[in-house]
C-alpha cells in the first residue's frame, strides 16, 4: 500500500509540474505519460519484485565461485548446476531447497551470499532475502511453539509479497529439533497452499553437522594417495544425510523434510588445506585494497592450527579467523 501511495504521489507531482507548461487540452495525455514515467522512476529507485531487481546470472555465479570460494570443487560444481537448472525452469514443481554442510570457515556463508548476489541486484541487502540464525532468533526451548507459528507467518507473508523470496537458516546444528518441520508444507510439491505458491522460493540451510564425516572422507582419500579433486558428491552425500538425520543435537534430527526427500541436494564443504588458507588471506588483502603479500599470508597460515596434528593437513578453523589474524602480520 505504501509503495502504491508513493507511486501515485510521484505521478501527481510530475504531472502537476508538466501540466503548468501546456495548454489544458494536452493535460490528460501528459498526465498519463508522467504517471508512466513516475512508475518507471519508482521501480528504478526502489526495490521491487520484478526483473528490474531480480534477475539470475549464471555466468556471474560461476565467475564468483571460481574467484572467491577456495578448495570447494564439489560444492561449487553442485551449486552452480542446481541453482542454474532451477532458475532457468519456468515451472518448477517445488521450491529450491539446499542444505550446506561442513566445518566452520569452509565457505558456507560465502556460498549463500554468492547465490543471493547472482539473483538479487542488492544481494544480501535485498528486502527479499531473509537470514535467520538459531542463536539469535530461536534461543529458548520454552518458546518453540511460538517460534513455529512466527516462522510460518514470516515465510507465508514474505512469499505472498514476493514469490521469488530467499530464506537462509544459519546454525542448523543449533536449531531446536522440530522447529524447521513447521515449514515443511511450504517445501513440498504443492501448487499452492491457501492461495500462495512457494514454487519460486529458495530455502538454504547452513550447518556444521556432517563436518566430521566429510573430513573423514577427505582424510581417507589422502591416505589412499588420491587427489582431493577426485572426491565427488556421491562419496559424501549419503554420509551427510545419515549424520544429520540421526544427530539429536541437530535441527534436522528426524526431520520430516529429510525423511520425505524435500532437500534437493546436500552440499558438502571439504576441510581446507593450508594452500586454501593462503588463498583466503590474499583475497582478504585485495578486499582491503592492499597489495597482496604472499610471504606475510604464508607466515600467518603457518601459525594456524591444523589436524591431524602429525600431518597438519586441514585447517581447524578454515578461513574463519583470517580477517582478524591478518592484522597481526601486516
């Protein structure tokens, strides 16, 4: 309603300015033209749920993944294909549901950010992208039923406002079991629910759960003398599914959205090696508009913790601490 009032006001203001300069006979024609111009101007200045502000670019996503996400060949490949296929489908049967898994600092938040930036002109700042974190929004067990109602209303309200809405749920491993199933109907194969279609919406879940299984697979490949790049989705997906479904500490514990196969793909994020930490450090320097200094970054990366201790193979915290640690070495 507020948008409509603003648009109408723009039409009135622009029309009144133009009308004074012309004969009365031209007023209706000029008024219509001014109103059209006012609508165009409004859509240019204010975010709206249309192609002016929402337009998927597969090439941009591919370039961003190659340039900004390090050491995640499986995740990059899977997400690029899945998101591209979904966004190019004019009539999807259900919303897109991605579940990103891996230890902290491996790139899950960055991945959700890159997806948002490839779809929404304003990226994560878009009014159609909604981020929830378990520790900030769903803290208290005693309020579980209230959280369920609020979450349902929030999702329904925002999809009603813009069918191409994105919902990101961070810290799923800290989410109260049972909460996420409250939106299970919105993820299912329905034309609409109470007149609202959710088929164009996107749901992304981020979780540390399954990280141990992913690291175990990566370590097994290394012990067998196989290259990291030989790891494929099929080597990881089933292990992740079982791990999160049977983990009582996970928000996915015995979740019906897993049991009913409503998650389109479980995206594994491999633990990062020292060379990937170095890449993160150099990228951080570039982001700060500094001249990349590989010697400085390698010194910082060398001082971080790695596991297994005897081999120092994988960075314990991934790239999570790069931004703050780098300050000590510059």
